[in-house]
C-alpha cells in the first residue's frame, strides 16, 4: 500500500504580517507581478544540449550528441549528429543503405549538458543521412534521476495546473486583509491565509487534493508581495506511466474543466512524482504538445474572467467524483461525451462544424438515454410493418409490393425533432426564446412554404438536414450565434449527466455565464 500524497505546503492559521516604510503613492508606478510566481518548475522549456543513448542494433547503446527541444505547441523532439547505427544492405567501403530509416521506440533516453536526464516516449527515430538523425516523441520527461533505457518509469502521483481551476473550486486563498485606514495608524498590513482553502477527495484507490501554493517576496526594501496559484495533486495506489496518467486522468480532467468553464483551458504544467517526500525541484517535469509550462499566478481579474457553471465549494461537489462520472460516461460510449469531449478543448472551429456537431451530440444523447424505449418501439414497429406487408400481398402486384417493401422504413424513426423537443422541455424558457429569435431560425421559418409556423425543433432539424445533405447553406454569423446557444444547452446536459445539481445546470445555460 503506497502512502497517499501529502500537500506540499500547508496553510498557516496565524496572520502573516509585514510593514511598509511609507504609504504607497498612487501616482507611483507599480510592477505587474509577472516577475513573481507561486510555483517554480524544475526545468525550462527550450533547447538543451544532450547526449542521446541510441540502440546500436546489437543489444547495447551508443552515445550520440545532439539537441533536445521541448516547447509549447510542439511535440518534444531531438536532433542527432554523429556516427549513427545505420542499417547497411552491404558492409565495407562500398556499403549501400536506403534512407530515410525509421525506428519506433517506447523510450529514448539521454543526458543533458546540465547533468539532468530525459526520456522521450512513444515516438520515432529516423535517419536522413549516415551522420544525421531526428527523434520525435509524444512526451518527454526531464529528471534529476537516470531513466531506464527500455521501459517507462511509473509514478505514484502527479501534480498539475489547469487554467480555470480556481473558478471551478470557488474558494480564495486569502481569508482577510487588514490595512491602515487613516493617517497615524500603525503602518502594518496583515494577511490571513485561509487554511480551509483546500479540498481532499478519495475514492477507488485514488485521491485528489486541491490547494493553493504560494511564494513570498520578502527580501526587498521597496516591496512585499505574495503570489498564489492553484495546485491539483492526484495519487494512485497503483503507480502509472506518464502515458497512462495522461490518457486516463489528465486529458479527461482537462476536458471536464473546459466543459465546466465553457471554453478550452490550458494545462499549465505537469510534474510526475515517484517519491511523495521529494521537493518540487526534484520531481520529473513532463513536456508535451498541450502543456504550456507557464504556471498560474492567480489574480481576481483572471479568476472572474472565467465563469464556471460549477462551484465545488457552493455546490458541495467532489472534483474527483465528477471526473469518475466523466470517465464512466466515456467508457459506456455515451455519444454526448464522445462528441463534446473533443469539442470542449478545440480552439478554432468553423460555425458550420460546431452547429452540426452540437446537434449530433444532443441527438446521440437522447438516443442513448432512451435506448430501452427505442428498442421497444422498434419491436412494435417491426410487427406492424410485417402486418402491412402481409396485407399488401393480397392487393398489390409484385412490382408494386417490391416498391413498398423497399421504401417503407425498416425501423421506427428516431429523429432530431424528438431529441430537441425533450431537451427544450428541461431547459429554461430563455434558451428557447433566444433560439426562436435568432436570425437562423427566422430564415428557416421564412423559407417554409407549408401551413402554420414551424416548431423550433423542426426548424433546427431542417437547418441541420440542409447543411448535412448539401441542399442549403446559411450565413456563418447566424450559425455561430445559434451554436453558442446550443453549446450552453449541451453543457447543461453534460453537467446533468455528471450528477451536478439543478442550479449548476441552470448556470450553464445562462447567457451571462458566458
């Protein structure tokens, strides 16, 4: 049994005090705070000189000098220069080889010029020429400890930041600030850090801790500052590789936070922990495409800018329970989570694509939630259809009978209309009014040539069908406006299915919440 992770820094219950030499003049310039960070990472992104340990095709490894590049928005990659272990068709002075030569690897290791170590994982090593190679991996881990050259290291816990965590948590790190209010008062400023600004959850051999870490800039005769940043720690009694942590926990957690806050949220850093007692400077830092390595420095403005439909503090919810519920829905193949999970973290999508995918998610969710009743409907429909065909045998010639049999629907219709009608009944009336008054719905209704006014769900279905079948098109701005409303509806549905209370569902649909 592994020891569960302990918070890296506990909160103090006594007030923290500091003094200013004189009151700050409002006309003086103030620093922006960018030069102070609540979390300091062990390694920096960028280029590093390295010696790679490359398999020599004889069961050993040879050292090849080169570069390692770890940056946001790029897969970790390396350049190799030297005598590569090329596969020659024939040996000797007249040796022949074909290029490029590619070799997949689970782990490619090396040592940086600084003395640190790296493991490049799940990638490909390629040789373009006898003296030049390139390696690209899905992830890279930088560590002060040497890696196994052939196997992935396993970790008992991870530490990370995801943008928007403070908004989801709904708690602030500072409980109270006392400051001099008038001339003559003692120039002492008191800050009380809230020791309850922390959550600890546990379930199914997993535990999760949310808290604030902070640093204090105290050794400056001209200023005294504190910086706070949210930190999430996950612990598993069964150690996992970085790839498993990422696929099973980090990626769905990012999707969940993006869902709750209504926008794609960045992973700011990821540290992997072998020994819980190790300080942050001695933990392995993970680099990948989606990791920015820009730790969060929390401010009121940044927290208020991100609106979360869920407040863990107010709604008395567990983030670990929400994550488990998300994982269960994905494992069950729920269409809404399979569709919207990817959309939630997408930055740029065309309005047409968003509109179609959101309706697909709603239609799939309705079918999935009502699959037992739909199965019963299919059975009744099949029996009725068989009876109609049997009676038609007595009245129709074979060509006509074949036509009826071919064109009479084989299964009961389960359309988008029913899904939207069911959804609109649960959502606040304001959502239906917004959709009904949108330019897109007005255009579709205006083009209707039948009697009466199209229902809202039918108008949306016709717009979807026109786009899907290529029989019509609509203004991108009109599609975007409706997609924004539909996204709030999808978020509300997802939050309901995760087990959040009605108030959280309503917050997700609120226009002001955007």
